[in-house]
C-alpha cells in the first residue's frame, strides 16, 4: 500500500469503562494499559521477553492518505524498544477478526514503520499452554519474591535439572521456596519447557550465565 501525507501524533492511554485496564510491567516497574485480554497476554509476553527493555501501549496516532485518496488513522497497540536498540510496533488482533478495513490500517502502519526503520508485527492468539504458563509466572514477577538466602539456594538446587516441586523441597518448605522458584523462572535465571503445562514434575534447570 502506498501512503501519502502521513503523520504521527502522540496518544495518551486512558482506560474507559468496560475496558480491562492496566498491567504492571516488571520490565519498567510501571503500569501499561491494555484494551483486551489478548493485548494483556501480549503485554505479559513482552514483559517476559529479555530482549525487550521498554514498551508502551497505544503510544501514538498515525494518520495517512492512501493512493486512492482515502484518509485513514490508526493507533497501534504497542511500541517496544529492544536491548539492541531496535524498535517494534505491535498490533494485536485474532485472525478471525481481521476485517478488510483493519487489514488496510495494519498494512499502512507497516509501511510507515518500515519508512522509519521500525519492525511491525501483527499478532494473534498465543499458544494456549504457553500463555497459561506465562500468566501464572507473571503472578511472581514482582521483586518482592526475592527472598534473602533463598535465591542462591534455589538456583543451586537446579544445577542438575530436576522436577519442580521435588527439587524445591530440597531447599526448604515448598510453600516458601516455590514462589522464589517461580520468580526465577520469570526472570530467566531458571528455565523449563513453557509449551508443556507447568506442574509438580516439570523439568526445571538453571540457566548458565
């Protein structure tokens, strides 16, 4: 799609009645807005991604005129900055709900992003098992789950890969240790296969370095 007379204007996110609300991002230690549960899931995914150093919801309005003279506008769902300095604009829409007018806006947004050197991603539903695991681990993303003396012991317990609960129990009471283990999984200091349901026997290992 050819875009002419395009412009970008800043946009301030303001939740309205009936919209889901705000997600507290551990990456920036601040709230990020979302307007659907799908957007919330992708906010969690970006927050979990170690390559992402900052992201914001509904960051700007984009206005442009198509080659056919049609005036369009669009506010992308997210703008994210990566550790390598690159940027990505993200739109969230289930595949079955992408109408022709929406696709035209996504195409125009991609063209504008390419013009300034940004990546563009149109994303849909995340794998159900993976997103369920991420939602669970996100409950332990806050730094308050760093317990003095337990972090090092929990990491050391998984130097040799082993079952989640069994290895945690070697450190101490699982009620105390498991929240620390979940926090370390969120932070990427421990790892497990997130495409399998997280459970007592999930194989967990320490991430070297």
